[in-house]
């Protein structure tokens, strides 16, 4: 029995579907209520374990709730029922370049973004050269990031995030950034991660990516957990429901 | 407890966010940081013209400092007020403005409103520095002795602003009316605080009217229930009069700051977890 990195215990997440949402005081008072809504369960009673050192894929069609689950893992959303316990430091990569200020230089933004992602100043200083060389924007690091091309912007953001060095990395489909060469570097970085015994949880639509990278997977369908286990059978089962794309 | 530990570990984040705002604020301006002086200076000119030159409001000379300059007297109250009102607006908008961060990254959300107050505080520090130089230039050297106490009360006022700001930040997430309502309320609030006229004018009217509706409550009693009344009095005592502030004012300031801070934190922590969903 391997150790678990993340234990997801009967997690349910409810959203409110608003039929009318009174965001102004006037309508709230006139109607004597803030809103009319019905509940929508985006996740229902999800339970699984992510083993330490695995690369774990979350798959499912659009609107199946996998991003909601990812946000719960990242502590951005809080589940109504159930709990998620992580064994180690979690870093989430749902967006690259969070909090970048366009007028500030790349250097200043690395420090800002790093501290938003939970790195200390010393840590960033230590890793600064790695971050910059990984991103490949050395030449422009003292320019304001508003002058960056969108590729450079994303690469710099990704480099900071990948250097947070967590025990568990939670990634949304941000792999599709940069050119082929940069993507290759990213895959390499994930491999290094894995070799270092770290856990990666990944959400992706691209079965190719999941097949290539993941050793475990969970298939979520309309908020319910359909299947969890080693990647190949789960992916096969998922693909079997879409015979045309097979 | 866990919450406080999280907050302690977010110190650097707080510092970095504040630095981002301070550095970003006056980028690509020729005057740079001097802009933060322009707004209080222009209000000073307008208020001096209307209230001193036209309406002849004459505050008592500073006792014991002997200063008798309306513009300086005005600034001693105006600068704390403009910090307070700026800090309230900024922290109120910080959560709605930081929506893109909140929905994508986990960090203690309370960092956002606090860093807006700190950014405003930095500008205020700069303005107060200039005011101290002006005070010295017009003969109020004594202010230097009172600077440590001024600093203490700057912190107390910042705490009060943070507490109120936290409540407004949450309210603004639920009802965007808050920001419009607050900008009007702040304007009314300013005129209900003795900033551009001396409180003795209110006292005169209060004595003339006497107890309201057959009770012992006078206009002055109601007027003094305004927390900013006490803050402005303390800053004027310290900087313009250059003497110990009234203990009643000091107690009122500290009590208001504590109540606001505790209330603000309680409300904020209760709603914090759902912010990402509601935004």
C-alpha cells in the first residue's frame, strides 16, 4: 500500500443557480430577499486517494465538475460536505502570471507573483536565476511586462509557478502555453518533479497529454466519480463513451 | 490560531502587494509622488478661501504653541481625514478589484484590504512629513517632541480604517451599491467632523438650542459621538496645539479602533471562504 498525498473524502460542492440575483440594495429591499435560487450540485460525494509520487489526471467532459474539484483542491472553493486533506505543501497552477502588474518590470513581478504563490523572499532570490533562465526572457527581465509578447508573459508566469517547489502541484490546462520547445521543457520539468517523488494532479481535455504523463486517473461525469485507478483502464473507459473520437 | 499563523506567513505577500501598488501608482507621471501632495494642497486652498477668507472661520490659536495660521490648522485635521477616507474607499474596492486573484490563487484574502490601507498610509506618511516641515518653518518646532505620539495615533487611525474597510469590502461584494453609497456618506461625514471649521462653532449652536426634545442630550453630545471627531481632536492637539490630548479623546480613539478591528475581522473571516464563489 503506497502512501497517500491527498485524501479526498466524500466531497460535495453546491452552487447556487440564481434565477434573480439582487446585487443592488434597492431590489433586495423591494423584494425582501437577496435572491431566488436553486441548488446545483457540481460535485457529489467524491472520494479517492492520490498516491504519493503519482501523476494523477482528472478527466471528464466539459462541465463535469473537474475544474470545481481542482479549485477545491487549491483551497479556492470550499466544499459543502466532506474534506480534503493534503499531506504536504500544495501549490495550484490555475492561471499563469497571477497578479502581474503591467507597469512593473519582469524582475519585480517575479517577486510579487512568487510571494502570491507562497514563496518567501529568500526562496525567490535563490531560485531567481533558474526562473529567469527557464522562462527564456533574460534579455527583457528589467522591462515592464506590458511590453512582453503574450508568449513571454505566460512563460515567465509559468516559470515562477513551476519553481514554487511544492510537494503537491495542482495544474489546470496551462500546459498549452508557449511554443513547442517551451512545452518540451515543461514536460521535462514535470518528469523531474515525478522523479523527485512529488505528486502532480492535472486536469486536461487532451487524452494524449493524460496518456503520456499520468499513471493514475479519475473520471468525473456530471459531478459523480465514475472510475478511479491506474490511468490506462480509466482513460479507456472514458473514451469508450465517445466512440467517434476513439 | 491557524488563521493568525497564516496571516503571519503572508507578511511578505502583504509587503509585496503594497510595494506593487506604491510603485505602480505614479508610474509614467512627471511629478511622480508629488501628485499625492497636490490633492490635499488644492483642498487646502479651496477651503481656506471659502471658510477662512469668505466665511471667516477663525480657530483659536494653538495653545501652547501660539500658532495662528488657518491653513496649517486645517491641514492638521485634513490630512488624517483624507487618509481615512482614501483608505476606506481603497480597501472597500480591494476585494472586488482583486477578483482575478481571488478566483485563481489561494492566499489569506484579508491581505488585499490591508495592503490598500498600507498603500494609503504610505502616502499619508509622506504628506505628514511635509506638514511637519511646514510646521517647523512657521515656528512650530515643538511638534518634533510629539512625533512619537503622532506616529502611535497614525497607527490607531489606520487600525480603525482597516476595521471599517474590512466590513465595507465584504458588503461591496454582496451589494455594489456600497461603493456609491459610501462615497456620498464620506462627503457628509467630512462636514460633520470639525475639519474645516472649529468645533467651537457647533458648541455655540448647541448651547443656544439646549437639550433636544426635552432631554439632556444636546447637539454637541450627538456631534461628539462621531469617532473621527476624536481622531481629529487628537491630531490637532498633538501637532497644532502641541500638548497632551484629552484623555477622553484618546480613550475614544482606541476603543473605536478596537471595536472596528475586531468587528471587521469577525465579519471578514466569516465570509472569506465564499468570496471566490460570489465574485
